[in-house]
């Protein structure tokens, strides 16, 4: 029975990358699947070359190739990402952080009742959007440097940077546009609406802080917990 060599394995990694699989953990899973399948194909058809057996195995993935596998892994990791966010967010509703949370809420609740508070609201959103942009730029630059150095990037590693910029950045921009276009006067709203808006803004601030400061600080620890091989791979 023919066995795959290390050179074959390296070729399979390049093959997955060529077919738009960018993250090392997803590549590894696919390479493992392809390697096992190729060796099984060789049992039945030992005269096939490596490339022929590889292509035969790849055809089993269907018209869209590896895309279904990639999407499924993204869904799984998205759940993992939001569980991490939720776990960190829960800490803001326990002592002593609950005091900071209540203070943030009260600040928003008080400021929104002031005349022309919409301008304070717009200014705050502009600052948050700017900070999001700077954070996104730094993360993309870091990932580009890793790509240039041929370093491995894991799916969760990419999500820790890009997913939060997609959600929080998109939310901040939309809120800014709505407030700017409508010139909404918060000071004329009844107390119940001010309460709801203050709660939403408080939660957004907590999400912003976790995604921009807590997650980057805890990134390596989270990646090691998720991928036991992370430290080994990045020390090669």
C-alpha cells in the first residue's frame, strides 16, 4: 500500500490554499481528510499518480469544492467567538465591574436629557468609529506581516480581529448616520425611551471595550485553549 510522503502533505496544504482555504486549522482538517482518502483510493487503484488520486478525492467535495467545509467551520468558530464575548461581558455585571457599568449607564441617561445632546452623541460615535478604524488597521497590518513571513493564521485568530470590526463598526456607523440625518432630539423623548437607549449604548460600550482591549490582550491564551497545536506551530 502506497503512503503519502511529507512532500505530498506540503503539496496538499498548497492545494487547499490555492482553493481559497486561508486558515491553518481549516487547511489541516482538509489535508488530513484528503490524505486518508488518497491512501484509500490507492488501495483500490494503486496505479494512479498522487495528482490523479488527489483530484479524484477533491471531486467528492462537489461543485463548490471546499467552500461548504469552510462555511461550516466559520459557523462553529463564530459560536465560539460569541461565547467568549458573552463570558467576558458577564463579568461587567458582577462586582466590582457592575459599579462601572451602572456609572456608564447613568452618564448616558443624564447626558441624553441635556439640550443638544445629539451632538454629544454624534461626537462620541465619531471617536468610537475612529478607534475602531485604527484597531482594524493594526490587526490587518499584523496579519499581512504574518502572511508575508509565511506564518500560520488560525480562523479564530482572524475572527478576533475582523468579526468585532464587522459588528461593532457597522453598528456605530449606522447609529451615526441615523442620528446625523434625522437630527434626533433626545431631550424630548420620554423617560422610558431614554432608559432603553442608555442601556443599548452601555452594552455597546462594553462590547467595544471587550473587543478592542480585552480580546487582543487575551488572544494568545484563547488561541492556545482553542488550538492545542497553536504554540507549537508558531514556534517552528
